C-alpha cells in the first residue's frame, strides 16, 4: 500500500523510520510515496511537497497519516483525503476531539476507515483496547495519566529536585511536549485525550467547553515538599465516568495519590490509563505516552489494522452534555487569595496559604477556582484521592 504523510515532525518522521527500516513481514508492502511538509529535510526532496493536491489527486495513495497537529489546515486536509476515498490515521488529539463527529461521519459516507489510536496514550494501544472492551463490557469509569510531558515534569521535580522550567525544557528537547507546551501544562492536551477516551467508552460526543481542565503550571517545590510530608504524589489525571442517572462526567485535575497507588510510581514520560468494566473490573495500561517511535509505532499499528482488519468496530456516538455535579472530592488549594466561596468549603487551614477542602463537587471547585485564579493567577489546585 502506498501512503501519504501529512507532517514530518516528531511523529511523522517516526512513522517514516519504522516503515522504511522495520523488519516485520507486515511492513514490506507499505511505502511512503509523498510527504507534506513546510520544511524540506535533506535527503527527502523527492518525497516532500507543500501542495496537498499532490496527495489528494494521487490515486495510488490509499491511506494518509495526519501528524501535523493543530486544527487548521489539518481538518481541511484530512477531509479532502477522506472525500477522495483515502483511509486516514491521525495522531492529532486536538483534531479528533474537536471534529469527532464530522470525521467519523465523513469516513462512513466515503466508505473508508478513520483511525486515531495514537491520539491518546502515545505508544499504548489504549483506544483500540477501549473499543474492543466496549464490544462486550460496560465501561463504568476511566482515569489516569495521559500526558507524558507533565508526568515527566512532576517526576523530575520529585526525584531529581529539578525546577519546573528546566524539566519542561528537557521534555521539549525529548520531543514529548506540544509545539506550544501550554497545552500540556494547562491540562488541555489531557482534556482532549479525556474527551476522545470518554466518547469511545460511553458512546457519546462531548464538548471541550464542558470539560473543566486544571493544569500544573503553578506547582512549586514547596507544594511538592508538602505532598511528600503527607505521603502523597501529585499526578495530572483525566477522569470520566457514568453517573448513576446515566449522564457522563468528565474533567481534568492534578490529583494527590497515596504513594503506594499504581499511578504514583509511574515515572518519566510514561502514561498509566485505566478503565473499569462491569465484567472485567479494573484494567490498567502503562507505557510510553509520547515520543517519536512509541507514537510512530501506534500509527503504524493503525495502518496495519486498516489493511488487515475489517471495520466492524463502528459504533453510534450521541452528542451528550457533561454532568460534573455528582462527583465529590476533597481538594488541596494553595493560594494567596481569599474569597467567600473558598471560606465556605475550607475544612482545614494548613497555614502558608494552603487549605484542604471538604468534599465538594467538580462544579463547586470550578466556580471557586474561577474566583481564585482571577485574584491570584498562581493558585494551584489538586484533588485528594
Ligand atoms: N504532548 C503530548 C504528551 C504528546 O506530552 O503527552 C503525546 O500526545
């Protein structure tokens, strides 16, 4: 099969290397025919073009890998390829979470496959597993670490006493971080992966604006020392699940875990993602959540599934509101500010601007957070598990 690559950055070049150099029998008949890239990498002049029509109008290209990132022109390029009858594999969580319905519907209409396993979990076959799980089981909850960059930062701050900004730079150098790393440290990358996972797990289509996301931008060494004293480890979690009334909750927040929990020991850029099924119980997956070859390998697996598999895993997804009113937790809040909303929910004042709240809903903490961030942008909030 001849394929086209949209994007030749970290993931795109990983896909190319695996296809060009991999020795597995299955890879033998796959060839990268064209690459869309704004930069012409020496040695690839014969493959690189800036013109999407060179791929869209090439009937020999049957499958296109989108690894450009961002919404535009990725959406227009992918739609053009699908409408031209080409299968698409995307690693772009921003695109998949925002255009979930449009892309799936267009693929169905054109009788092609649209796969996106690498868009959440990096090298972990998380989404393909979730899709299989849904065939027989009922997913009750999903949670876990789905962002390699923030896990790398949090781990380095604890283990090597590294400063936040130094650890972030290293995560960028290693190719884990997004082009604009705010998406990682403000929880938006985790939010997108949470949405895609929740859509698959619960047959819904949820909207970014309904999924609150707290990040780790404001965590400091003094927070980390305080957590260590209490036997806690901080990790950034995606959370989603079914409420008792069948509605779905979904949110992103740093969590404070007992140091003996599985996720507390997850190091470096690794992800650890869990689903709880009615029949299978807890099922957790650990692996590299970001990086050139792990994510590239996940793309190649989706290419092989497109070639060898049928498309029998199709489902109907319904547009759905998010209901975060029914999930309650205690929170750690560190802030220089005070608001009436905060006073109402404090259970313990730990001094130095640190508070432990009573159990409150996500909705309540979101409302409290808005007031606090307005007065003190350095506020840090984490859920206590
Ligand atoms: N920036 C992302 C992360 C890349 O750090 O997890 C993989 O999706």
